[in-house]
C-alpha cells in the first residue's frame, strides 16, 4: 500500500515497543517508525516500555520522549518479560489501532501500511510473518515449537504465522481487561476477543546490532507455559495415556490368567514383570507431574503476583 485511499479517513495508531538492552537501535527505530506513522495515520503515539534494561536504553527513550510530544516512555521496576511489557503498553494505548513490534529493527516499520491494508479488509488482528526467517537452526526449531503450542491454545489456523509484528483493533483489549494471571501470552489473550485473524508475509531484516534475548531454552519454556497456562490439553493427554495403559493392563491380566488356566503355570520371567511395572509407574508419574503443574499455576494465581510494576512513567504528548 503506497497511499491510503483519499476517500477513507486515516486511522489513529498506538505503536507499542517493548525495550530490553537495545540502546543501539532505538534512535533509528524511532526515526523510521515516526516517518511511517506520520505518513499513514491521522494521529499516533509511540509507547516505549523499558523492561529493566541493563544498558542505557532507559536514558535513550527518555531523551526521545523529551523531544517528541507523541512519545510515552515507561520503566519497569524489574524484568517481567516481553509479553508483560506489551500488556502494559496495550493498556496505556489511546488510539483506534495498536501496532506492536520488536526493538531490534527486524520488524521494518515501513511494512506497517501493509498490515493496515489487510486489517481494513475486515479482520481484527493481522500478523506480519517473515518471508524468510533470519535466525539460526535451533532458534527456528524453537519458534516452530512455540507456534505449535499457540495453535493448540488459540485454536486458529493462522497461529503458525504468529509473530511479534502485529496490528489489531484496540477494542479487543476489553476481552482481557480483568485478566490477573502473572503469565501472559498476548496472542492467546487476543484470541479471547476475536477469531478474525489473518497473516501476511513481510520483510524480516537481519539483526545488525546486539543479540536476541530469546534462547532455545527460553522459547521451549515459553511454549510449555502457553500449553499448561491456557489449555487443558496436557491433562487430556494424561487421561488418554492412562486409559490406554489401563486397557493394556487388562489385556496383560487376561493373558496371564488365560495362560494359567490353559497351562497350569504363571508367566515366567522377571523382565516381563519389571517392564510392566515400569510402564505403569512412568504413566503415573507423568500424570502426577502434569497435575502438579496445574496446581502450581493455581498456587501462583492465589499469590496475586503482579504482572508488572511501573518504576517511572513520563507522558510528554499534549492533550
């Protein structure tokens, strides 16, 4: 989309950017993002949420906010994670549409009009997924695992194309305004308010400064947290495994009883007995572990652990 239809009112946009150790890219990101928003929307704001960065990111976004009335900066008291930072920014947004993007310039701000054009076709959420992933093998594998978990919890076909580069209607946040859980997945929360999702391929630039904060281990943990935090699928799997093994145990019993009746002697062999015990013990431990994971989440929910704590907030745009 080069130019928006002149007969249509230009949208108003809140751009939400979680920040962590990205002082080297923030100025360029701000410049490119501002240029794109000025061109393609009537009103805009940029919300930077500093997730307790260990570099000079906080000073960088404060400096930007002091010189631009359309920029808001928020500092967290400690590191809460990308999705918690996004939730904070989404709750602060005041305009018609919300755009979220990473702070590392891998999501080109120049692609925002393409997402808006797709959203204008009647969708509530549009993702911009990379035409070509610019990550290593293990990172890509972990991303695939995460997206499979998202498909399980979200129940929508485009879950495999979920990315941090997204645009959605601000009204969707009403569907999770009362959510109090400390673990957050913005994509799952958005699926609570709508099933009208779409995704389109966009350019995905290589990281030229810094390194990704998402390791293979963190992504795998994130996938596991999504499945156990927003779905009962693991419990259902445990039930199915228990049922299958119960049927298997019944057949083993019939086999042992039948052989005793036909041959007058029990089934010989310690390995046979040991293998049966190991199978059933493993199934029981698996089920107990899954149930324990859900009980732990209930425990953390009752603790009322905060989703984030704002250390500093500065609004410099004019009302």
